[in-house]
């Protein structure tokens, strides 16, 4: 069972905060570049998404308290979970993805 192999914390985070592979791929990217501010245009370009899908994914992560928001000429987002515990919980599936990418994607799809 994919969830069991990932551990209960990773499975719980994915179930509670990630609803699509696009959301997770974006989480991985923003977590790996914590000093960078993202907008929908740059996220779309780098992830191969439409701007609308990138905007939806960024908003989803922000609603789950995983991203800080800055309003400039465009809305920009940065990886900044609201608490240390949420940061740790968000980084756990990113690390699991490095070790077992197929299992993480199966957990998201399932």
C-alpha cells in the first residue's frame, strides 16, 4: 500500500493539503527555492501549466497556509508555512518524493 510506505505523517499531509499532482509539483518547486517569489506566469512556464492552472495551484497552497503572499503589479507567492510544524509537515512529502517519487504520486492520485 503506497500510503503505508510513506508513513502516516506524509500520507496525512498529502490527504489534507494536496489535491492534485500539479499542486504537489508546485509545492516541491517552491519548497526547493524558499527565497524566491513566484507568480502564476513564472510557475506556468517552469511547470508547463497554463497560467490559470498555475494560479489555481498557487492559491490552493496559499489557502492551506503554505505560502506567503505579496501584492505587487502581480500577486507573488513564497514558500512560508504558517508554523514550524506545518513547514516540517510540508517538507516531509518533498523529501519522500526524492526517495520514492512513484509512491508519492500514487498516494496523491489515490
